[in-house]
C-alpha cells in the first residue's frame, strides 16, 4: 500500500481529472491526431477547457490567475493524463513554463502568467542540444548587444515546440568558463525574427520540434532570473519537469497493467483463463509490487519539491529511475502477455510501450538518474 495519503481536496481533483480525461482524451484521441498528422500535436479546444478547470495554472499563484496549488495536485492530473496517453501541453506549459516565468521580473510575470493560466499562451523549453540528455552541454551562444542580447544556436527535442507561442531558451555567455556558470535563460517569442522551426513527430506520436536561432535579438527584460544563476534555475526546472513526467508515467504504468490484467482474465487456453497459470500470476504479482513502489517514490518526490525539502533532488532522481524501469517492465510484459495481437496497431497496448520508450529517454534515462542519485549523496 502507498504511504502517501491524499486529502479530500486532492481526491476531488484526481476524480475530476479522471472523468475529464476518459471522456475527452481517450487513447483514440491520440490515435486520431497521429493518423491525420496533426501539426500541433494536441487539441487547442480541449486545452482551453482544461484551462477553464484551472489545470493550466494549477501551480501559479492566485494573484496571477492561478490556483496556487502544488506539484502534488498537478501530478494527480498528469497521472490521469498518463492513463490515456493524453497529449496536452501540461508538462511544457503548466510545469516548465510556469516555473520559468515565476523566476522572471514582475512585469514579465504579469504579462505571461495570466495568459498561460487562461490557456491562451503555450510556453515550451528549448534547452537540449544533444541526442541524449546533457543539461549543461549548451552551445547556443548569448552575447551582449546594446541594451539586450543576441542568440545563435540550435535546440533539439523541444516538446510542444511547434505549438509554442514563446520559448524558454537556454544560452551560454561567451567567455565564461565552466559548464554551469555561463548559462542564461531567456523568454523568446516564437515569431521573433531569426527563429526557425522544424516540426517533428516522435515515435510515441507526440509532437516536438527542432528550433534554430539565427541572430535573434532579446531584450534585457526577457532574461529569466539573475545572470550567473541560470544553471540553478535550469536545475529547478528540470527537477520539476522530471518529477511531473514521472507522475504521468505512473498513470501509463497503471493503465497498461490494468488492461493486461483484464486480458489475462478473459483470454482462454485449454479451456481456462490464462491468468490462472501460475507463471503469469507470478509475473503479474511482480508488476504490482513494482508499481506500488513507484507510486510511493513519485508522490514523495512531488511532495518534497512542494515543501522545498533538502532531499528533494535525490527523490526526483529516485522517482524518475524507478518510473522508467517500471514503465519499461510493465509495457514489455503487457506486450508479451497479449501475445501476437499486442504488437499490432489494432490494439492500444502498443502505444504504451512506445510512450514508455520515449518517456524513459526524456529528462534523463534510468541510468542517468541512478548515477545522479549517487552523486548527490557524495558517491
């Protein structure tokens, strides 16, 4: 049993999210977006309805139009989205975008956050430049120019980048030594001169983009946080995003497991349900135990971030490593237990394996986070 107990208010949020997602964002919704090669990657109409429910600004303070809640509550919504593989900009905008803008000066917060909460502004993080997650491997140059900055470089795997109105861009100040010390974060308009974008379709049918910055002018007022502390802000954003992604993965894990259990009870061989076979019972029991461990550490990571706990970063890496391992385990087992039909496009279970593979690589693999877990503790 999970040691994390939800409050009545949190249970209400989870129940509302579950009902909305199952009605408006079933797996068939993702399938339809894929089949028509939708360039946005999600439904703007559904996103506005989610914003009306308060989810776009769930972690934004109420003075800026948000709900003033925490990552635990947002994690419950993401968990339900994960159950149906719902493509939404919750992770890019409500988690990362809102967190980045919260570090900006007050005029920028007043400009962006109310629009973000209303579902009228999509914000995406343009940070990564390598095939694998390497948060400080930044070669996008930021140089001073008059009263502002000029950006040159290219970003890959920008989640929701094709639909974004604004991009949180990580740049490196020329001449500053060290991997971390020269990083600066900027808010850049998608339609700013010099910004070009190539939309990409991921293997899990989600949308991403490759973004190029060619002498893009950015005003000083668009700098997020204090120059010289960009790496600290980036760390905080990735911690929030990683824990939130782990919550979404938890939802996908649970749904894949429950669908597999249902199949074990209905599929018959030798006149009996295959779920009665001892070997499959043992494998199902192992999955159940791994899911419960995953649930506990994911909820613990989200709660630690909300209260600013000293061990929050350690718990985030533990959550992502565990969620990655468990999602791969459950998705693989689901395919095997469904048999040959499991690998056909006719059945939805294959979508969970594809999502597991992409999510495991996003914001650092299980191996990356096990290494980080050790390094954060001095090993």
